C-alpha cells in the first residue's frame, strides 16, 4: 500500500523529521498537535479555545488525507492541567459528541512551550 505523508508547512516538520499525518491504506495517524496560541482568539490560559483550535485545524488535515472527523476512531488528549478537564471535554464533545471515538486524557508535566495546555493525537479509519 502506498504511503501518503500530509505536511502543513510547520518548521517543526523538517526540524524533527515528521509530518502532521500519515495515511497508509484506510488508516490515518495524526501527530500530536497543539494550538496556535495568538493571544487574542486562543490564549495560553484557555484550554477550551486551544482544544477547539486543534480540532478545527486537524479537520483540515484529515480532509487532505481524504477522510473527515467522522472517521476518527481514537483521540489521545494530553494536558498540563487536568483541572481544565471540563473545558477540554466541552470542546472535544462539540465535535465528537455524535461520533464518539475512544479517547483518553492524560496529565503530563510539560509540553514544548508553557503556552500550551493541550496536545491531541488522532487516529482515523476509513470504512
């Protein structure tokens, strides 16, 4: 089966040697993704806005891979502050409330920048 690498132009893709997503056959794996914190719409202390930003951006990445959010079967959510669970869950539920992929949420000590509260990985499978 051919491999399709989906790149977004992030400088981290070349620096770390990865791509945002890989599709092989009917499976798409999406790398851990953080929000674009702009200080206006998405702030460093707003877990809801960060989660929303991540899922919106990954929706476009999935489209580039020929799939959609409805094909997501698993999300893995990492947060540096588990007390933000309700905000993260509310944003995740707005997209996945009907789709209901499997998920896990894990508190970790740090992400690559202190501005990031949330990082999410996605797995999608096309029927």
